[in-house]
C-alpha cells in the first residue's frame, strides 16, 4: 500500500519536524518510490526542513560512498556552516554577558569589541577563553573531539593568525575529509583522524551543536537510487557503483543508525530508495535480515498504509517538462 | 511538547523498529526477579572491587535477551559504572582478547556524557585529585603486574604533552607505543633511572582490570561489560572456540576467573549446550583434549569452566505468560495514547 508524497510529507512535518525533532527526538525513515523519483521525494522534505530552521544535508550515493559512515559525515560536514556556527556561539556568549554586538561588528576586530566593553583587547581575549573553557569545553553533550574542534574554531574566529593555512582552514580540512597538515592539527590539540570509529558520534554531536546554536537540528537526505542503478556510468562524470557487498555494508550503516537512535537527538535521516530496495534478489533488503526486521511492517492495517512507519512506499507524481 | 512526551514518542519510534532502546526499556522494563537479583549482586560485588559470577542469559530468538542487556546497562549507568555493550561478531570475536578489549574501550559509555567514555575520563584525569589514585598506584606496582603499566601510568601522570597522553591511552587500549618512544617521552617528562620492557601481547585481561581500576580511581563504581550473541562461538574453529570459552569464563568469573571491578553479563541461545558442547562438535570432550601441549594449554582449565558455565550456570529467560502479555499490550496502548494525545482503543482479538 502506498501513500501520496504530499500527504506523507505533511505527516512527516507535523509529527517529526515541527516539534518532536526540535525537542530532542530522532528518527530514521526509508521511503521507497518509483525509479527516478528519489530526488523529488527529497526535494519535498528539504523544502519543509529549510523553512523550519534545520541544517539540511543532501547526499547522493552516486557521488559519496555511503557504505562508509565517515564519508557520510564528510558529506554532511561539507554542507555545514561550521564557521557560522562558531560565530553564532560566540555572539551568544557576548550577549549572555551583557555585551550587545551589532551584526556589523566583526568578531576578529578585538580592538572594536574592546572599545565597546571598555577593556583591552587582551582582556577581551581572556574573557573569550574563559567562556570557551567553562562553557564549550565542559558541554558534555558533545564528544571531546568536537568540543576541542569548536573551541579551536572559536579562537580562530576571534584571533585569526595571518598564516596560510590558518587554524580555521586546517580544522575545516579535517572536518571535511580533505588533506590537512598533521602538525598544525596536533597544535590544535586534535590527534585523531575522522574514521569509522568516531564518525557516528561526530554526527550525533553535530546535531546537538546545531541545536545549541538555535537551530531545530540536522536533517540528512540520502538519495540511494544509485545503489540499484543499471544505467551505464558516464566516463566523463563517473558515479559510485555498488557491489552486493557494498550494498550490505550500506544496510549495516542504516541498521546502526536505527539501533543507535538512543544517542541521537535533533536528528532525522531520510533515505530515498527505488522499489529494488524491497525486491532485488541480490541487493534487496531481504539479504540483510537485521535491517529488514527493523523496517518491514510485520504488523499492519489491512487497508491503510502507516505514514509513521520506519519504511513507507510513496506514489510520486512527476510533472512532464513543458 | 514537554520532555515526558518526547520520551514517549522516542519509545514509540523504537517500538516500530523493534529495537530495545533505552526509552523502550524505561517504559517496558523486563520482569524476571531472579535475573534482576543476580545482576544487582554482580554490580554490588564489582563496586566493592570484588568478583562474583556474572549473568549468562539463555533464550531463543525473540525472548528479550537484548532487551535485558539494555536494562542492565541502564541499571549499571545509574549505579555509576562505565558501560560497554559488545555485539560479538567476526570483527569482535570472543577468541581474541585484544580485539575484545579494544571494542570494550570504543563502546564504553558514561551516564550523561557523549562520546567514548575512556577518552572523556582520561582527558580530565589528574592523579593529584583522583581519590583512588593511591590504590591504583599500589596495584600497578605490585610485582606480578606488567611493569609497562606502572611506567606508562607514571608517564601519563608526569607529561604535559597532550599528544603523549593520547599515545599512552592508545597503549593501554591495545596499540602499544614503540619502546624508544616510551623512553624518549619519559626522559622529556623528567623520569630517569628506568628500563622499558617490550610490550606484552597476551595481557588483555590484565589491561581490562587496569582500566577498571583506573575508572574506579576517579570515583566510578567499575566497568560493566555486556556481551551479546555469545552463540557466535559456534562459528569459530575448534581452537578459537576453546579460547572463547576460556575468555567467557574469565570475564564471567566462572571457575577461578573474574576480573576485579568488572561486572559482566552475556547472552547465548538456549540450545547451545546441546548443539555444540555435546552435539556433533562435542566440545566438552574435544576442546580441552586439543588444547593440551599447545600454546593454549594454560587456557584449557578456564575453557572447561566456561563450558560448564554455559551448561549449568545460565539463567533461562522465561517468555511472558498471557497475563503479562495483556499487561504489555495495555502499557503500549497507554504509551501510544499519551505520546499522541489520542485515546487508542483497546485491542480486539479477531476470530
């Protein structure tokens, strides 16, 4: 039984995006729709989420190896305004301490800020460090790695060093999965690379960091259509291809997200899949019982589809181009 | 929307996926008094730094073994333990104690904290303020201990270099530093008059006890290990099964096993003894015989203890009776009604 996309999107908004997720809820949903309509499904949800003050990250399985959790994190990270979040956090600290900084006041203009606070630039820097040590670095809702990275980013925002790559640039390279200077990163008190062992926790912390900075949370929209695509890859623009084993690894990643919603807050992951997700004899979800059991609707109404189900089937009407 | 409603909605989400999450277990705690009592005793003994046999839950698929582990984790976290839940699989096999140790460290959680627990604890560790540091110091310096533990603890305490501290943490969790690296770091930290032995490869359980004591030294009650799907042992080779039974005994405190400060529970399918210990594989006879005169000989006695524990020491999970099922339905209906502010009608049985 299927649901109309518009109806389901309305339910998703009302039951998840409007209040549940902003208040700390988390969910993983799988939406199956006809081949080639995955983008339309995600567009509908993206529009709602963006209206509601979420950070929305779109991931295309044809461009990102989504069977690797750290690649999922990097894809999300590249769509996150880390510097903007650091600036927002800093401005909130100034405001909480009675310092009204107008939007045009640059945070790296310590002299300007010092004049407003009637203290020296050095004293201002001291205050900022104190807020970071007593506030950010003791906010145990975030993993230590993210606390350290955000602390260093905040310091880099107010006191940028005139050397390239700057501290902020190196931190962003680390967060984005790009090559970075190991020696600079170590000077910033970060000693571990981002990998399978910590990527999920960083995603968890990112969702919380967004909420701390006044957003509703993190919505990840994963277009998994490519996993089952039979279309030959364009050699000019090669796409990621998924073997059976890679697909099973992706199922494991999704299963872990479902099992670990305990630790997730302010988070929604929506995976758009084609019907092959259910029916492919080699790469369908029946090949991975642990995920199948979590998303199949063993208990269901005879006549109506459950719009709150972990997995739904959607009817998507795609307008033929004019 | 208040926090209470969010918790109910979270539980409803988890119930849809059939996942025994913390929120589900909060609203549907498992009910079997003998298991509850036994686990309370295990936690109490570990909190006192003692050992007592752990809990081995036996049950068929769907009898609530993982649900129980989630409940036990919640109780342990509330009792101020560091907790690690490990699902045994090909990447975390019971026969490889080093991989078990690493998985336990990676999965360690603390109440109220995000991220790997050990990293959180070690990062803020100060020997001058850790209330149990003297006890830890004395234990690590006793003659039967691996001397590298004492040396690296001293390095951890003395160095101001965060990167060196990170490397020491990695050493304790199964990735040893090069001996030259340790020597240089000790010298730079002002420690002299030492010799650095090579790292041992076979002391994962000693490191486990060291880490449990490390946690206790800063005020935690100890370390809880929850091992899910111990029936994976049946998929290993005979030698690996022998090592697995030995490690299970050592962690569960069967025979002369037990790790001070560690509370352990594990799950296993109900028919394991019949199928594997006495069935075609006949491990009860073949495993100890095969271990004699090999490098695993020292594990033969613990392996037998582990197999005996599986045979006789497990606790059967009893499926709920009709009354209990009816109560669960009613609880689920109440939960749903409160979560969605809608009076869900009672279930009716169809013919």
